[in-house]
C-alpha cells in the first residue's frame, strides 16, 4: 500500500508540469557517454517517448563524439579539438557523415520506434533543416584556427521539424548542416541545439552529457553548481573551471536564454530517466543557466 501511495504521489507531483508543458517544445541534446557506442540508449529514449505521448513536443539533436572517435581510431586517425570543437578535414567529414547518419541517427530513430514511439531522422541528406556557414575556431591566445569542414548554424528551416511534430513524430536531428552552396558541414551539437531551441521558441533546452552538470572541481561530483548566471559564466571560464567540451555547452545555454528560451539545463544522461526527473519533479537536477539570481531566494533553485 505504501508503495502504491508513493507511486500515486509521483504522478500527482507531475500533474502541474504536464498541464504547463502540454503542447510545448523541448529541445534535448543527447551526447557524451550518455550515448556510448556499446551503451544502452533506451534510458534516455524511453523518457523521450514518454514526453511525446503526454503531448509535449520533444526535438532531439544528437552528437556522436564517442562513435566518431571510435571510427577514426579504427582508421588510425587521432581526433583533434579546439576549445571543444572537433577539427574536421575532408576525409573525416565523410566518416562523420557516415557515422552520424547511418549509425547514430538511424539507431535513435529505430530505438524510439521499438519503444512504441514515432521518429523522423532529419539531417544534411533528409529534410536539410540546418543552414550553416564555415566556422573558424579560436585558439587560447585568441588567434583564428581553421577547423576544416566545421560550421555554425545561422538558420533553421523549421518546416520539416514542424511537419514531423504535427504527425506525432519525434524529429531527430544530426548536427550536419549544409551551406547555401550545398557543402555539408559538421557542427557542434550543443551549438545546433540552442539555435533550434531559439528558432522553435522552445520552452526548454536540455543538454544531456556524461557529467552531473558544471562541476567546480571536475573530480568531485559534490561540487555541482546547480544554478549559474550568465555573468558568473565568464568568471568560471577565466578561472579555467569551464573548459573543453563544457565550453560549447555553457555557451549554448547562455545563447538560448538570451534568445528567449525559458530554461536551459545541463543534466547527467547516465542517471536513469534524468530527463523525466528534471521536467516532472520539484527538485530538478543538474545545472541551470539563468539570466540572473532570483531575489531573496538564497541558493534555492528558482521557481519554475
Ligand atoms: P558531449 O558529447 O556531451 O558534448 P563533451 O565531452 O563534449 O561531451 O563535454 C563534456 C565534458 O566536458 C565532460 O566529460 C568533462 O570532461 C568536460 N568538462 C570541462 N569542464 C567541466 C566542468 N567544469 N564540469 C563538468 N565537466 C567539465
Ligand atoms: Mg561536446
């Protein structure tokens, strides 16, 4: 009986969130060890199918770093990153396309369908929802670095995404964009996700990764910063707390909230059903990037 009561309490706690979020769009970036090639994607995809069935409109943007790195190493190539952005030469681009479209995107679509949901893969070869221009990287001394076939999305064609959502499907976007000349560019999926969230006027941007959120000390999960303001981000970058793959993530969250997305979070995709915990419980988890700290709220999480 106790267990049954606890289960009912969980459902009741979810009700206001279900009421609030019904019909709203949530962009979920799925990456990191949360998506290891040998791992199980169903924990995250089950949450996505759940959201889709209760009338929330999830849009997935996936990464695929571990899959790409594995495929490159198998061909004797070492991946290179500049401030969290993967350098992509012509040979790597062909490999990245192959891996992201045929391995990762297709697998996510297939697994959503296996869980009873519907999904549509969208990328540079189908639907072409992302338009990008070449992006130059920045070295730590501020000088420009040629990253190769790497892009920055400047426009999202919302039509194929809306069509998928209208038919009850989950749009699954690979971070492969095209230029106005038709050249494919590899984009950091965090950067794609914030732009998609902004252009779709999403309620939330959620970045799932293999860390609990922003850690002050990367070796200590208890040092999690549960809310960080845009101004604090700069200081954390200067102090070297935010580095590597965390840089594009934090930037994505800041850009999203500046563009009007209501909430931007980073959460741990390794925790079972972390996405549902973040959306449907009062506590929330991970790190949220906020415009400013709520008055007199101390260190409590801001009201939703
Ligand atoms: P994803 O595929 O999810 O984008 P990345 O490897 O690009 O994963 O980025 C996540 C990584 O960022 C973490 O695994 C961690 O090594 C690194 N990182 C850098 N600074 C921090 C920090 N302050 N807190 C947590 N992780 C950090
Ligand atoms: Mg990354």
